[in-house]
C-alpha cells in the first residue's frame, strides 16, 4: 500500500491502453504505478534516471519502465502538468493513443 507521504508527485487521471490491459496482469500494473509515483523508475538506464529526477524537480514528463514476471516490458508515463498518467507497452506512443 502506498501512503500519501510516500508519493513524490500527483498522478492525475490514469489511463491504461487496451494492449497493456490484454498483456500485463492487473496486479503488475498496480505495482508499476505504485513504484512510479514513489520515484522508483524501474529498469531505466542512469541517463534516464537522472532525467526523471531533473523532471521531477522542474516539472517535465516522467517515464518509468518495468518488466513483468514473464519478462514483458511496459512503461508508465506522467505528463509534465501531472494531469495524466498512462500505462502502455513500449511499441505504443502517447501520440497514437490520444488519436
């Protein structure tokens, strides 16, 4: 369980793509969102980790990458205004989802 004091930012509305829902078990989606909001960016490289820390302080987009127990990677991204968080698969893009 995530307590409000553990959250590093506001998630806003949460959207999960159909592909992510079909591919990733719900419990792993919930766990990924929990880790994301606590600043655990998952399996990103050091450069991406540093970019997230900078973005957290200065109000830019945040991107986390996680891997399920079955080895499927998925992303959790929060927009710069902190109004929307999206769970998606790596081959999906925010632009195609919003169309």
